[in-house]
C-alpha cells in the first residue's frame, strides 16, 4: 500500500528548515545538479557534478570483482576531476573458510567478498564520497554500516538480468 500523506507534515517542513549546514549543503547541491543539467544528465554525470558542488576531493569506488570493468571505467572517468581510490570486494584475499560463511564449492580457496575490508580501505584513505558498484545483497548493508563517507549506489547487482533492472519490469 502506498503511503500518500503524513500527519506531521508541518514537522517535516520544520526539519527541512532547520537542517544543519552540512545537510543543507547536500540538499541544495542535489537540487542544483538537477537544475544545472536540465534534468538530463546520466547518473555518472550527476555524481561528478554533485561531488564538485560539495567540494569533495577524494572519491572512493567500491566494486564487485564481477563488475571490475565498470569500477575501472569509473576510476578513469572520475580521475579527471578527483583523487580516486578504488577497492575490489576480494581485497585481502579472504577465503570463505576463514570467515566461516557458506560456500558454493568444496574448495578451501573459495574467495569471500569483503565489504568490511572495502569500508576499512576507503575509511583509511579518508575519502569524501563513495560510489558502490555491484555489491551482493546484504554485503551493501555491512559496507554502509561501516563506511564513514556518504555513499551512492551506481549499479545494483542482478545476476539474472545482467544488472539491468528495466528487464525485471518487462519480464
């Protein structure tokens, strides 16, 4: 059921009008990007323009090894304007046996995704903003709980539809 109304609408207006300076800058910058690009920019272009408006210098890219080519391309794109730090989900080479999680094979060398390691790497790099690419369901939650910088998701992993949610709705 869609929620269409809140009883405390006036409270929301007050919350927006009393945002701290940092949150107000985020809100204004997000609207300015849409206005400045005439609501016609790609998500990558929006991220770049938003980060510029926020005066971010260091951008983190956390990506799934299966979507490495997208992570590398983003690193290349954002490197024109920012200092970029990229980290793959297999950082540190942890195995599933080491962290006691279910395995797909019997191999003791089966690599594990490492969302905690990705967050730690980017926290140590002191990035200002993070772009997430292709995280496994659940891993993005652990990452989000542990990363210090604000984040956005550029690509959501969808193995069946090759990461294209449009196909889900047209099935």
